[in-house]
């Protein structure tokens, strides 16, 4: 081979090496960007790319035929028009009791979960759910069909939580609480509804915490179920803080259903409790004190922002109601309650909350309520 041919081969090798390097770099950039292709199910657990992104929060919907057929589809279409990293529904896929003559599922039959699954899978972004009391703890009410609440929770675990991936058209892999700590009909089962994931320098977790005194009151309270799940929830809570510290996460967001009450300020919307001891003072069974005490200890020690998302009392608000044992406000804790059904006010409040997340910013989370334009006229007073 002449010198010119040898030189061409060397140049060709250099060129191909450069192309290979560029392809690897491009692939790395795409995976780090957080953009998911249709059916992409990568375990996107990126704590290094701390670019800004947005998420969507909603819950306590639908509660009526018009919400199920018009309001929620409008809300989902509105969320799909936004570039969201993921969405999360904080529980209650139906009203607390069945509606006689309803055209859409309103009791705890399999149809209500099929309807919820259809909603969640129509979202373009990864779709996350945590169970609500209307979905299982209250299913033993005669007006809900008189189902076994444990059997309905088992059913939800099969429908929504059978894989380590989210729902939605694009999917996100999550860490699942796999220890058999909760109760099902057959005994101890994994609490597969409790999930955790990290995105852009922020750690997220869902925790199965319920209204109806966390399953200690209402039609058929179940102290054994409560005790097992409460222990599991506290373990998951503490492990989430450990995970966030290990990853040097800038913040944590928890997504749950129940409004546990944090103080004595509003008996119309939540359990009232002594803000220093966190003991409930309204005479109802207290399904939250031990959990809240564990949460408070972790929030104090963490020092960085903690957002606590819930539904349950249907009152959109963003505030700081948590105090330490000395009565000082926990300034790094923010309670976020999503919109929920309000048929009595004439517009139903079928809306959602957009949260901008920037791990490089001081507060990390910035909140922007989204009043769905189509629902201002599509949901008249019943």
C-alpha cells in the first residue's frame, strides 16, 4: 500500500472515532434531558441535570357526571398542552358516596377504577396516583356498594400499581416499597402504592395516607390495617429523607391524599390538633399523630425545602401551618392542597396546579394555579 493510501486509512479511522464520540455524547445529552419518547420506560433517576422543569398536580376529581364527562377531559387536555415532566393525582377518583341515577361510575365497582385508569393513561406526561379514601377506605359504606375496603385496596394495587412504572403515555420508573408491611385480604402484602423517584435534583414520594381518620373511623374502621400501613408509611417517609440526603437533593415533595390537620385553625376543613404536641383535640380517633411527629423530626433535620401535597378537604391553598414543639414555624415546610370538587360554588373547581421546579433556586418550587378555560363555561352549576 502506498503512503497516500495509508494516510487515507488513518484519516478514516480518526473520522469514525470522532463520529462515535459525538454519538455517545448526543445520546448522553438526550437521556439527561428528561425528554421521553412514546413508550420510553427508562429508569430516569437523574440528579445531575438540574435544569428547570414543570409538573402538574390535581385530585379529588371527578365527583359528578358533568365532571367525569366534561370537566376532567377538559382538565387533561389542558395539562397535555403544557410541557410537563410528570403529573400526579393525589387521590379520590370518585365522590365519597355513590350518586343514585349517575350515568358514570359512582360506587366502588370495578368500573370506577377503569375510568380512572383511562384518565391517567390519556395524559401525555408520566401520570402518578396515590389512593384516596373515597377509592377504598369508604367503599364499605352502603351508599358505595358495601364493598370490603381491603379488597378494594387490593384491587387498586393490581390496576394502578402492578409494575414499577408510572401510568401515562410516557412512563417513568419508580422505586417501590417492596417489604410486605401493609395488609391485604390475604394478610401481609407489599405497600406497592408507596413510590419514590428523583428528578432534576429533587426527590419525590407518594404515601398512602387517608381521610376517614386514616381508616380509624367511618363505617367500618380497621385498626389492624391502619397500624400496619402507618408503620410502613413512617418507614417510607424516613427512608425518603435518607435517600434525599444521600443524593444531595435540593428539596423533597410528598404527595398524599389526607389532610391530617397541622394546627387548631380550621375545624371545618381538617382535624384540629395542638400544633406543639400534634395531638388531635376534637375527640375523633387520631390516625395521624405518630406520622406527623416523624414528619416534623425529619423536616427539622433536613433543613432544605419540603413540599407536602394533599387533597381531601377540597380547599386550594399554599401555606406554612407546621410548627415545631416550641411553637416556632417550620419555614422550610410548605403545605400544598390541590383543587377539588366544589359543585356548590357554581363552577366545580375542576382545575389543576402547575409547579415550576428549579433545584438551583432558593425555594426550589414555584406555584401557578391553572384555571382551565373550557371549564369556566362547560361546568355550570348543577
